[in-house]
């Protein structure tokens, strides 16, 4: 364990007295605690576990305080995890993550309580959060690829995600992921080599996370722009408004949540004219995985949803070339819609997908998972179901709730439940739910009469 | 008159949809009007007039609109003053001023309505406004000289202010002024040559203004960081917290306001340990001016106030060397107080000096200008009196009020009124009140019984 | 007088042991002496004299040595002129000039003895000297204006040159001059303000000089790229190959030399297709000056030469707009000729104009100044005649030769001599020959029978 | 095969007409051929072969020409290897290597024929070549680690070299190698990850090669500063004067040459006070390799030579920490000797080690490999012997000579020959001589009577 005083680089060190006060560990505010837990997650990068609950428990004596000094803000750490340091000095990338957490928690505390008074939309708020994080870069042509996929994937899948990343990097594309390991790390690692060969220095490796998941999926060390959104729904909106194309690698419940989110939005007919390239890809050995996923989508959301994506098996060069092509389409589409390259304002996202869903046992049980609703609503509810399963699997609060109340109960049409069951069973079987240990499902599927 | 579409450089072009909407000329909001008037002032730089009222009247058909485009924000101007353009293209410095106005009006609109809910102090708010304007630069040693003085000064006084600026520039010092002409421009112009000889590229020429005064004192073209604070009191606070030393050149009522402001603050015993170097300087021919000012201060605020400044006559090198020396003192003082170099948190400023004073006829008449109060309060009230006179002289609203209701009535002790009378008469005689035309006083001095 | 150790910024401080040894003051090499004298000239910037002979005499105890240190090269100065320092530190611009001198003398010593062995042309050599000085910037569109004109000009002419510079600067043009005062400084000073308003930071103010003239025309402090060419002919070639347009302000013998040089080259029919915009300009009061010059050119070189330039009187905006137009022509011309923007390879310069002319009394007397030769040769010889007069007026060696042997004797056709006489007399009368003091002509004009 | 026109970035594109002419493929000069062959090698990076002879033979139709254009120099390639391109565009890193080759061949052609006339030493010449390549960086503290070792090494050795590189990179150290694969690539690849975690952008990965070896050891794609020295002796001198510490990984004949070179120099008593940290390191499985090497050094050069290095087995962190420590020693040593950080002038290198050794059969046979000479000479001759073996193994000319004349004959003391035999046999056995295929020794060892 290490004690240290850490100072930042750049503009992050400019906090007002009142901002500093609210984050003091001595304050009883929830923001101080939120900051502490996110900071701990960031310092734990490289740890081989996705059990956020266990992580927090293992570091009860860790503390972090914001100090004001003659040259700006500094952080005082006590009992910090040792692997964040080299010869006593904190690794710069981790230090930057730490100050990104500080930046975003301060913003959260200052802006989020007032947005409704200001008559702003959630979309405005997401925009302003990203702007505050300097993630919006005007005057740059579309080149940001969002890569989704599981943190717990097989080695050949990881290797394939690196290969795809390498081919993307050789073509100068930037990468944005959910910032953990597995399919969130592989494309970045591959792109690093591609960028090095192309002598690209101003590479963007954006990691977008939220306080609930960060402890389970600590940002990998390659992420050079870390953004903490306030919750999973804002995080998903940040992905789709910031990115210019989306690639989905194999994954588990979280990946399913992401897929249902984007399909639900694209099924909204107001989005018919908005270009959002979407590719599912994996190695040959994962072909069956995508077939099963595709048929689940067909069964629940129909052919119209299936038409929204392309599946490419084991061909990194084709994926990369296809993304390059689609970037040109996105460029033209944004010009035509007179929309910003750096933020997809044109995309309509229903409030259904924007408001925070708390996966309590009651809320989960009340989800309508039957086909007696329009497709977009159905996608929204399915999204919530998977979101709850992720919480029950790896988020600290979710794990605690399952311990106390037993598995969630999900109800819906018989055939939907059957398809869901076989999909979830496959996730379990293929170890996609958790990194290690035996997996006990945190859900029960119940046919609705 | 020119019509044009102007795009910015840098991060200024990132506005949310709701931010853009509030500034549309079609909106009925006061912010849109505020933005238009400040923009017009900025475009009128170089105009030889300080009559803000006349300026606005002369450009009734000017309009400005915020547009959203694929590459960010743009501004559409109609009937803009021609001298802001070269061969049809807007001069870059003016373009930057325009977007600085946009930035600060947006911030004003978003932050100022909520600060009391957020339990922030005015000092926090000033800090955050400056931070938003990127005016706070951590990791830089103290080197910012605030230069105060009149916009309407004699040519030899202007030349002397250039000479002092040249000597400051040769020593690598940055300059901050109220951003108009006269003593606000001279030091910057001189420093430009000094910096050029020293091959200093990242020079800071900060101009701090506020919506009430900008139309009368348009930012000179050398200003490369323009900041619009919401009112005169916040502007004055920005000067003293941002700067590291203050030089006062000859001037009129506005300069007197500035002097009384800083003396009133430094007379607060809580500030005894805070280093704020303060020099009054002018050419030989202005020696009598400073003698009169000094004796007025002696009469009203006493010897203690006189001890707070040094007067240097016609010696630019001594001024510059003295400022350099005091920068070292400020450096040590901030280190000792563990205070930021970039913002003087240590200075205590009473709310008396922070809240906006509206110079209505009633408020002016109610000012207590007698010695039956402590020195700091007395300074605060004198400051308000001069502030009102500035408004009556050159601010659009003030001029209109005087036209309607006649001169302000100021009341106080007989000897104070006598001293004030002779000081103001000297200002009138020396043409320090207005740039041109006969001057009719906007005030009457009345002895209190 | 100041003693100091000066260290450079940038790559200039990389000298090999053998390079350092050759420049030691203890070495008996002529390069060490050349370096010392040029360094002294650079340190004397701002001195109000053009008498290089007197300057060297006044600083006999000045010495400079090249030192090698752990961090690179340093210079040890003894008895250096005080005005190069502020509070004991050398002004950065002057320090840069000093290391530019070092760079160019080292290059001179290393390259010039071998170029003939290497089968290179003088044009190659000039190219390589400029490349070594980092003066060649690929990928930049034509925007460099060469400004010629006298160092000893009237105040209204100087003010006009500033006005023209201001208009050029507002249009983003860079300036190149002979690096002294008068018409060599005015355009740079004016452009500084124009560039500041346009927020242009990477401004180029190139000063090109040579060891013979530098002591008389020390680089002004605005020059931020100083280049020392080996002699006047290489310096003139550097001007015309580096620049994209030429403006000639009023001046004396040196300016006449420059005009004859460029006209002589442009009269070469091989250059018919090469665009070299050439403008003569001055204030209204100097109109007669240009009329006389124009008629002298008409008499000696004929109408064809007169067609090569445009005369614009008292209209800075027209000059600047005309230069902007011609930059577009030059751009197209270089593209058409497949020639570099940064070096005008296409221009043919006869060896007549390239080889060094030593203005001994014998060489001067042998110049053919009659019309019995082709125009280009005639221009070349006239150029040499004026070059000799400059030497006799202000160069240390020339002044010494005149003192010893009396005035130069120039011979030619009667009418040419008469025209020359009236031109030179006008120069004398208008104080264009020397900065101060009575002027005794260093030449006699003799009609050839 | 690809045809393309390639333009550079930066200052590399400034060539004079005469420089361009000398490199035209139509010219019969040897420089044009040298340039072509080096360019081909650079384009072949990633090819799995070290047979330079075969490479050249396989691309007989490849041609490269230097073009002059309006924006600078360009290269026209015909029949270039395809793997240097992505979607038809040359990979930027390879493009940079190509222009580095151009830069160094131009310099070679211009400077090397004249250095003796200029009374310069070879050390001056090496300095100037590195300066021209911008490889000398003043004002930077010692942090460059030279990594030597074989191109043909086992996978676990390669992985270990990556691990060491990672630990060096985490500590901010830069890497310099011989620029091929194997132990020349591993440390760079590892350091890339370390630098990424520390957010270090201005990383230096220097590769130093020479025309004879480049075809066999094409620069790996991570090299971002490629330098072509004129021959192996200048290349070795560049390593030891540029680097601040040396790490030797396992390797074959080339590595042995490098070890003997540095030991031979450090055995010179003039170098007793010059700090040159030297570490031999490898994984556990290579421990025997270093034991054999160490005992060969003991037998031939004695204990004094053995004291000059430290052997560290399988401990990347210890290696990195030890290098960090030694950087501080080097810093102090250079300060004490008043020597440059960027070039080790203090090191004395006898001409024995500086002049080019041509490994003809005659020269090889005449080498004195007996102990009847001082240790430094003995090291010099042993160095030459290994240098010849490298040539016979992989250099195009060497392979051709062996084909024609059979193996080299090396003669020396019986026990030296025996030790040499067992060392070389081990190299053969462990596949350290060549990348692939059966190895036929290019030498015969003969006991001298």
C-alpha cells in the first residue's frame, strides 16, 4: 500500500474552494464517497477480477483527499494499491485517469441538480458533460469507432479483437470502448501498433464508464481519455452520439444490453435517415454465437432490426475497410443533415432510453418482456432486463441486492422466455457472465400467461 | 456595412442546442440582446468615441445570430461595421473577441442564476467565470501586471504609458487592463515591442470588461484574451484576484473608482499579510495630478491608505524594476499563504465591494460620503459615487438616466465635498471625463449638514 | 561594457570539436575574426551610426569565444556593448542573432572552400546556405515580400514604409529586408501590428546581410531570422530566390544597386516566363525621386526595363492588395514551371551577377559604364558601380581604401555620366548616402571619350 | 508490386538540384545504386528473411527516382514491395525511413569525400552525420539505452527482451538498437507499452544501421529515427557516443562483434574515467550462453575485461532499475568531464576501431588472433574476425565472396582457436547465425604454430 501526494498536468487542477470542500473525505456528502470509490477503481487497473464488491471491501482503509496548493489542486492518497506505482511514482496514465474522475465528479455535482430548472434535455446534458471532458473535437472528420463486446471473452476472441484493432489503427481510426478488459481492451492494443507504424501521435483511446460499473471494469491502461458519465443510460447515449461507427465483438449480458439499446433507437422511424454503421464481428470459432444472437433478435425485434447490422466473420481487413467506407457515408450524412461531426444531434433517442433504470427486484419483475408492444419499447424493456442482469452479476450494489433477496424474476411470452433462456444459458456456458469462479444465475425466467 | 458568416478557432464553437436557442435574435430573452450589444461593441474597436449610447443608436440595423453547423458553431452578422474587416474577411483578433463575448454570455446565462442555490460565494463565481474563460493558468509564476488609468488622457501621458509597457515587456511581464484605449492600450502597445525583442510568443494581453462599459470602451486590437464579467464589481474583483501587481496611470472618474476599490480592500485588516504591490505613475507633467489624488486620499482615507502605494514620476525603468522585485515578493507571499499563483484566494473582499451597485438617482443620493464610518466603508461608498459618475458620463443606461432626471446628487461632509469638487473639477479641466465635446457634469455635490 | 556567458536555444548549439577550434579567438584564422566582427555588429543594434569602421574601432577590447559544455555550445563575451542587455541578461532577439552569426560563419567555413570540387553551382550553394539556416520552408504558399530601400531616409518616408508594412501584415504577408534601419525596419514594424491584429504568431521577419555590410547596418531587433550570406552577390541572389514579390522604397546607392541587380536579371530573356512582381512605392513627397530614378533607368536600360515594374505613390492599401494579387500569380507560375515555392530555381542568373566584385580602385576604374554593350551587361556593370559607392560610403574596408587612395573614378558615356551625376547628387542632397555628418563623395564621374 | 509517388513530411524534402542529379537512377554513380538498395531494404521490413543477397535478387525490377516538385522533393517508386502499403498508401513509418535513407546518402555523398581535407577526425565526422540526422538533442538528460543482441534468437529470449523493454519504458528510457528484428525489436516493442502507460509521446526509438547490413536487417516498424552510417565501424562509434548505457541480449556473431568493440575501447586506459554502463542479460534458459561468453572473454581479454560488465539473469526490473541508477552516474560523469550529454566526446577510440575493415579472404587470413599483442589490439582483431563472419553469413557482398572463394581462414593460438570454435559451434547449434535453413560455416579455424 502506498501513501502519496499526486499533482495533475493541464487544466484539471483548477477547482474553486467550494468545489474542493464538497469532495473532502471529511464531508458527509455522497459525492465524496462516489469520488473515493471511482478513484479506487481507477487505481486498481490490471487487477484480475470483475467483482467490484470485493474490490471495495478489500480496500476499506483507502482514502483520498483533494488539497489546494500554490500551484493548483493536488490529491492526497492513503493506502493506495501498489501496482499503480513504478519505483514510488504513480504511472502517468493512471494519474490522468484519477484526475478525469475528479473532473467528472465535480461536473456531476455542479450540473446535474440544475438541468431541469434550465429547461435542458438529457441530450444537452450529455453534450455538456462530454464538452467539459474535452471529448468533443470540432473540425475533425468522422473517425471514431465504438467497439462493444464482453470483458470476459475467450483468448481467441481477444486475439481477434486485437487483429481488428490493428487493421483499424493502420487506417488511422480512433477507438472508443467501455474501458475495461477483454473486447474493450483488445481493439485499443491492436490499434496502438497500427498507429505506431503510421506515426500517429494524437491517437484517441476513449473509455466511457459510469460509477456503477467502474469498480468491476477498471479502465485499461491504454485509455487516454477517460470519461465517467453519471449512469448507464447517459453512458450509452455518449457512445452513440460521440462515435461514428459501431463494432460489436462477442460478449455477455452487457453486450446484449448495448445491442438492444442501439437497435431500439434505430428502430425509431425518426432515425431512418441517420447513418449509424453497425458491424457484428468475431473469429470463425464464434460464428455460432452470432447466429444465436441474430436469431434472438429476429424472434424479438423482427427482420427490420436484423437489417440494421452486418455480420462479418474472421476478416479484420474487411471490417476495417468497411468501417472506412462507412466513415465517408457518415461524413456525407452529417453534412446533409447539417449536423456536427463531433456529436450526433440528429439521432432521436426516446426518453424510454434516457432515464435511469434502477434494477430493483420490483422494477425487474414489472418489466414487460412480451411482444404486445411496439418494437422500440420492447427493445427498451429487454435492454433493461440485461442491464439488471449485469448489475446482479458484477456491480457492487446489484451483488448485494441478489445476496439479500435472491434472483430477479423476469416475466414474458413463453417463446421469448425460451429464447432468452437459451441465450443466457449459452452466455453462462461460454463463461461470458463473469471472469472467474462458478456462476450462479442472478435471474429466473418466468413465462407469463 | 458588411454581412458575413464567421466561424471560430478552438473550443469556443461547442454549444448545445439549448445554449444556441437562448441566444437567437428571434428569442425575446435579454441574453440575446446583451450578446448583440456586446458583439457590436467589439466590432466597433478603433472607433473614436466613448459614447456607448450613440454607438448603439447608430447601428440599429445590426444583427447577429448563432448558427449550428456540421463543424460547430458559426455566427451570422448583418450590417456589421466595415472596419472590422480586411478585404472582406474579419480581422482575426476581432473574431476572437466576438467568440469570447459568446463564451462569456453563455456562461453568464448558465451559471449566474444558480450560484446561490449552490451555496457558492461570489468569489467562487468569479473564479469559475475566469476558469471558463481559460484565464487561470496553473504552474506559471506571478507575472501579470494590472494597468489602470483613463481612456481619455493626454498624448504625453499615453506615450509614457507605452514607455512603461515597453520596459515591462522587456522584462517578460504580461499586461491586464480594462481593455479600452488610452492608459488601457498604451502599456500593451509598448509591451508588444518589448516582447518582440525578447522573442516571447505566448504573451498575455488580458482585457477585462463588463456589458455596461464595453460599448464605451471597446477592446483595443492588442487584447488577446477578452473577458466579459457580469458587472463592474465582478470585473474589479477579477482584476485584483488575477493580477500580481497594479500600476495606476492618470485617469478620470473610472480610475478613481479603481483606486478606491483596491484601497478599501487593502484597508481591511484581514488583508494585512497579503502582498498586493501598488504603484501610481505618470510623466513629469502629470506630477500635480498625483499630488492632488494623494491629498484627496489622505483627507478621506488617511495616512494608512497613503502607505499602501508608491508614487513614481517619469521613470519607466524604475517602475518596471520595482514591479519585477514585487513579483518575487508576491511569489513568496503566495507560497507562504499556500495560495494559488493564478488566483488570489487569500484576499478578503467584503460583500460591500462585491454586490452590484445600481447608480439610480436614489441610490446615489443615499450614499453616505461622510467620515462618520470606518475607512473601508467610506472607501466603498466613495467607490460607488465614482462608479455612478462613470455611468452618467459614458454608459448607455447612465446617459439616458441623466437625460431624464438631471444630475446625480451626492451628499457628504463639507470638506470632503470640497475636496471631491476640486478633484472632479480637475478631471473636467484636464479632459479626463470624456473623449471629446464639451463636458456637462452629471453630478451635483451637496454639503451635508 | 558587459562580460557574460550566453547559451542558445534550439539546435544551434551543436558544434563539433573541430568547428569550435576554428572559431577560437586564440586561433589565427580569419574565420575567428570574421565571427568576432559580425558578432560585434549584432550586439550594436540600436546604435545610431552607419559607420562600421568607427564601430569596430570603438570596441577594440571586445572579444568572443566559443565554449563547449555539458549541455552544448556557449559563448563567452568580454566587453560587450551594454545596450544588448536588460538587467544583466542579453535580450533574446539579440542572442538569437548572435547564434545565427555563429551558424552561418561555421557553414561558410565548412562549405565554401569545397563547392567547386563538388561541381555545384553558386545557385546550389546559395540554396544550401539558406537550407542550413532553416530559411527554406516547404509546403508554404508564396507570401514573402522582399522590401528594399535606404537605411538613411526621411521621417515621412519611414512612416510610409510602416504604413505599407501594416497593410501587408494585415494580409498575413511575411517580410524580408536587408536587416538594418530605415526602409529595412519600417515595413517590419508596421507588419508587427498587422500580424498582432490578425493573431499571427509564426511571423517571418527575415533579415539577409553579409559580413561587409553588417557592421554598418546592424540587424534591427524585429528581425527574427537573421542570415549572413558570404558576400553581397550571394545576398542579392538569396533575396530574389527566396522572396515572392519585391517592393522598393526610396533609398540611396544601395537601393540603386538592388534595382539594377533585379532589372539586369529580368532583362535576360530566359526569365521572360518567370513571375517576379516588382513595385516601386513611396509617399507623395517622394514622387519626384521615383520620376528621376525611372528616367535614369529609361536612359540606361531602356523601355523594356521600365516595363518590369509598377510605381505606386502614397497608397499602402493598393500596394498591399497588388502584392496579394501577384502572390496568386507567383503561385500559378511556380506550379506551371514545376518549381519550388520556397526557392526560385527557374530564375536564370548569369555568372556576371553571381561572382563577387571587389570594389578596388582599379576594378572600379575599369568598369564599362557605356551603352556599347547589351542591357543585361550594362545593368551588371552599373550594379557594380553602385556597389562600390556603398562600400566607399559605409563599409569598413571601403572607407579605409578611400582614405588611402582618394575617390573612385567611374568612366562612361557622357550622357550616362550626366544622368548618373544628377542621380547621385540628388542622393547626396536628400541625405540618402549616410546617416549623419557632411558627406564627401567617394567617387568621381569621368566622361569617356 | 506497387508504383507510387511519395512525398515526405518535414525538412527532408529540401534538396538542391545537384544533390538530386547525383541520385538519379539514370546517373551511373554508385550513390544512386546505394540509395536504391537501401531504399529496397527499408521497403522490405517485415519480410521473414535475413538473406540480403536474395532480397536484392528478388526485386531486380524495383526502381526509385528523386523528383523535384513545386512543394519540394518527391520519390517515384516502381515495382515496390506491396507490404509497405495499406490500401494503396505507403505506411508513414516506412515513408519516414525512406526519406531518412535519402537524407543520409545525400550527406554521405557530400561530406565523406572531404573530411580529410578539412582536417577533421572520424569522430567529428560521426558527430556531424548524427547532427545532420537530428539525432543529437541538447538539453536532455542522459536516458538513451543501447540494446545489442541477435536478430536470430529463440522465442523465450525475444519475450524476455520485450519484458526488459517494458520495464525500461515504464521508467521513461529511450531505446537505440541496430534496427532489425529479434533483440533489436523486442526492447522497442516492450518499451512502447511502457511509454503508452506513462503517456510519453516524444519517445525515441533509434535504429542505427549501415548500407552493408540494412538489406539483411531491415529496420523494424517501431524505429522512429533511422540513421544510416557509412560503414560498420562508424555505426559502432555512433552507438557508443550517442548512448548512455548498453544492454547486451543473447545473439550470434554480430553481438560478439559489438561486445568485443566496446570491451576493446574500455580496455584503453585513457577511458578509465569515462562511465559506460554495460549489462549482459537474458532469461534463465540463456544463462549457459552468458557463462560461455564470459569465459571466452576471460580467456582472451582477461579479468580486467570481465570487470567491465555485469551479468543479470531473468530480472527485467533489476535491469531497468540498474540502468536508471547508472544514468545518474553518467549524468555526473559528463558534468565532471564537462562533456556533452548528447555525444560522448570523452571516450577515446583508437583508429584501430575507426577505420573500415574490408573482410576479404586475404584480410581475414592475415588477422592476428593470438595473444602476443596488447589486449585492446587483440579485441580489435577479434572484432574484425566476427565482423567478417557476419558478412559471410548475411551481407550480400560477403555471401557472394564466400560462394566464390570458399570459407574464410582464421588463424591464432591453439587455445584461442579452440575457445572460438566452441563459441561459434554453440552459435550454430542455437541457430544464432541465420534466421532459417541449414547453416554452413563461412569460416575455418586454423591453429597457428
